[in-house]
C-alpha cells in the first residue's frame, strides 16, 4: 500500500442493482463488525449509483465522482450492476468500465479456492486440488469498446469489435502475475491465449511472456491455449497455481473457476491499480430474478470484503473473514445454491457469529 493510501480511510460502497444490494448489505455488516472490534477506523460511505438513479436522473457515474474516489477514498466496494429495464447495459458500462478504465484498474484478481469438497462439482476433488489465482487483464482487449456497425439493421449488416493489446498493457499484467507468484511462493505461472488462431495479439502476448519470465528464472512458465485451459480446469485443476490471461478469456475462465469453488455466489475479485485506489466486487452479476428475495449467497461479497481489507493492509482481519466463511460452509450455514436452507441475511449473520467467536482474543 502506498503512503498516500495509508492516510485515507474512507471506503465507497456502491451496492448497485439486483442482488448487488442484498449481498452488499451482508458484506458491510461484516466490515462494520470487524471495523468496530478491530478499531480499523474505516468509514463506509454509501452511493446510490445504479439502474434506479440512471432511470430517474440519467446519471450513471459523474466524472467528478470518479475523481473524488481517486483522490479521497482508500477503496471502493461494488455489489453488482445490471437491470432488465436497461437492456443495453448503458449505466452498468458507464459505472463499471468507468471505474476500471478511468482508475486504470488493470489487474482483475480472481482467486479460486474451494473451502469444502462437497461444494465442488468434480468427482474426488478436495480443497487441496482447487486453489489457484487468475490475473485477468482488465483495461484492454475486446472490452475497450472500439468498433462499430455498418448497414445496421439490414441483411448486409457488419459489426466490428476490435481487440486492443498494447505492449505496456500486456507487460504490466504479466509482470504483476509473476511478482505475485514470487511473493506468494508459487512455482509456476500459466499464460493462456489463443495464438494459434489470433496471431497478432497472441504473438505480442507470447513475446512479452517470454521476456518478462526471464526476470523470474525460479518460476516455471507454461503456455496453454485457452480452449485447452478450459478443459484442464475441469480435468486437473490441481495443476494450476497462477494463471494470467486477457480480458475476455479471463472473464470466461473465472466463471468456470467459480463453479469449481461452489458457484458464482462464492467468487470474489479485486480490480487493482497498484498505485491508486482499487475497486472490489464479487464476480457474479445482479441476478435480477433473485433480487430482494433474501436468497442470494452473500459469501462471494463477504470474501471480496476480505480481499479489500487485505489490500488495505489488514491481513489478520482478512484471514478472519475467510476463516469465518469457511466455518459457515463447514457448518452448512449457507444459502440454497450451496445446499443450505438459510437466507442471505441469516447466512451473513452466521459469518458474523463465527467472526465474533474467532476474533474474541485476536483483534486489537
Ligand atoms: N460485474 C457485474 O456487475 C456483472 C457481472 C456479470 C453480469 N452482470 C449483469 O448481471 C445481470 C445478470 O447476469 P447473469 O444472469 O448473466 O449473471 P449473474 O451472475 O447475475 O447470475 C447468473 C446465475 O448465477 C447464479 N448466481 C449468481 N450470483 C449468485 C449469488 N450471489 N447467489 C446465488 N446464486 C447466484 C444464479 O443462478 C444466477 O441466475 C446482467 O444484467 C449482466 O449484464 C454484471
């Protein structure tokens, strides 16, 4: 954490849309508990950016707000975005991509960790077999929005979507993945692309992967085509430690990863700029059909809150959150997507109970 960040203690909370609101409520409950018990002196400030605000005012995420986040906040927590009343996702793109691109959050960090073997859909796989991290490039590729239509709405229509890959962008995400591997005692980094078919971007990713790996001679470098990676994630997930890939492939393979750890409701993520304010969000979307029904699994959001605390330097507190979720999973204090009978709020309460118990003597 940079010295500048250390002085900032404000956390922006954007529940967003759909179940984003439900799960953020539970994540904030956990954060408030740990904040009070551990005297972390974090201040949580809620923002109502999302579909309702957009529909009633036309405002998605103002530029000044982004600057305010950048200059005055230690971190941002986002629930999820997406509403069927806005089918082109205009507000979600403005808010989510506004933060990812506008704050240059080039690392999308998505850990995949199985807490209990009953949650894994693969036969015979245990928590020892499913424990890896994915680094998804977060500011380039097919997501930059460059392209267009020609003869839209006719039978001659052409739609073009460009994939942008810069040396700087590829180098920094690959280097981040190798540095993480070194700092966390991992012995292998797997880079995944599709360079047999996508020759130009694949060539760049390959050359940069080779170059950067030379600075990390103790770490094995492995290349895997993304289709093979998808297969191997199902066949032998235990072979992976650190995966680095582009924006689109990372988006897709982390949904596979989420299933390996018990479903989308369990998956956490961080959008990171190592030199600035970072944004944390569960991997899942707004799942409109579950919104406001007290059924969404809040654990991905709660684990995301843990990632945020870890990033802010509160490692002990982050570990306590992970342990509390793990205990809730083992004790089956979970929502129906994980085979339990609790609601969103009740499973959040269960995590708080375990947290109170575990933190009895350990927090300041
Ligand atoms: N980062 C984001 O905010 C983000 C990410 C993905 C999708 N979306 C948006 O969310 C909306 C819905 O998209 P979708 O249905 O493709 O994806 P989704 O992640 O919202 O839901 C897919 C399915 O996964 C399950 N699921 C997801 N989260 C869950 C949870 N916490 N607890 C229990 N089950 C859970 C549900 O069965 C759900 O129907 C769309 O508008 C989409 O664009 C937003």
